[in-house]
C-alpha cells in the first residue's frame, strides 16, 4: 500500500494528472483500515480543490436503457471537445461473497482507451443507492487530477438514487422509448430528482415511440415541482448508437450550469452536500468506533440474538449498545 511519508509525493503527482497516482489514491480512500482512512483524510486535505472546478453529473436509468453505451458515446463526445472526463461507475456487490462485477472497462472499451478519460469501477459494498461509500472522496480526487466532467453511474433506478442526487450538481435520468404504461413503473421520486430526462434509443423504428414517450414524460414533469426555480427539467431525445442528440445534451448541461451558477444555487447545493457528507461521515465513524469498543464488541452478539428472537426491540438493543459505548447504565441511555 502507501507509506505515510509517500503522501506528499503522491499528492503532487496526482494534481499533475498522473493516472497511476490517481488510481492509487482512490484505492487508498476505498480502504476501510483505520490507518488508511487517516492517510486518506490527510491526502484529501492536501489536494482537494475548492470551488466549482468540475460539473458533477449523476446518471441513472431503467434496466435495458443502454446506460453504458450512452455514457461511452457521451464521454467520447465530451473528450472530443476538450473536456477531461472521469466515470465513476459503481457495480452491484455480490449479496453472498461481497465481490463485484467490475466490467465497466469492457463495456466502455473505446472510452477506456481515451487519454482524456478515466474510468473507475467500484463495488457498492451494499451502500444505499448502489453508490460506493467513498465515491464522494473519489470525486474530489478526480477533480484534483484535472477532470472537469465527472459522471457518476449508478446501479439502477430506485428510491435510494437520492444518494446520488445528493453528491452531484445535476441528475440525468435515462429512459427507454415507451411512455404510457412504462411511465407508471417509474417512481415519482426519481422523476422529481431529475434535472434532465433523456429518452435513449431514439432511432430507427423506435424514433416514433421515443417521441411519444418524450411527450408523456414532459407532461408528467409539468405536474411536479422542479428542484430549482431557475430550471425546468427538459426531456430530450438521443441515440447513443447514432450519436443523434448527444451534442444537445452537452448544450443543455451548459445551459443548466449557466442558469444556476450566477444565482449562487450551485455553490449553495455543493455546500449543503458537504454538510450532509459531514453528517454521514460522523455517523459512519461513530458506528465503526462503537464496533471496535471492547464492551460493545463483547455485548453485540447477545443483543443481535435477542433482537432476532424478539426478546429485545431494535431501539432497546441500540440503546444498550450505546450505553456500553458511553460507559453508562443502559437505563440512562
């Protein structure tokens, strides 16, 4: 791994755009070892840039919508216009073994070979929303390395996609042609999160269904309160296979930033996300500290068994463990 004395040099290489240093730094922040977590915090403090140095875009979509093909086409379009693109693609972890299918570089072969692109697949490790716990830190690292477009690909559509929306500037929802009955299967909360909706596969025989779906989705969005008073989410058509509509998505993202940045809304959103990140880190850190506490570790199995058997409520079990952590009687917890 990394010796603490190597951190200054690692940070210097990272901000100079060294891809190997970036990969090593992300591996470090993904580690759960306490000593690695301390080094990761030190490294982030050294290199994390301030201000809106990139555009952070969360991308989610219904199964079979062609998300990877879209991200590759969109990413190549961006690099072709001078942008540096980082794709943080989070794969689902195995429920049994904890492994993950890290296939993003095989699904995005051309983008992975692009010198102005960086693809980093990470196991979700069961984190809410299918987003790796350290994705936020990885975003800071790729920004420090000079990537100005950061795409966070999520596992799929679900209520937990709010996790992604809470770490990006813009949430792009990718949908397939259909509309009508298909619209009923899309949760209202996901539509409300979207800043841009894209109907993909709008080509050939699917062009007409895509246009009908566009009208359906736009009508649905008109009934919802937009996230920003300065922006009403549009529904765009695109084809990742032909490239049609891809340039329009880039232009719409630029218009979105131009609408929100002068009002201070983007900066305010980043600040609110930072506070939410602080709360999450505090909660995770306290749980980890509690698990390592000798008295908590000793009592944890018995409390789990009592909750499993129904002899103890989860709230009472948590109160007992918190009391052990704080070193006071359970009844005062």
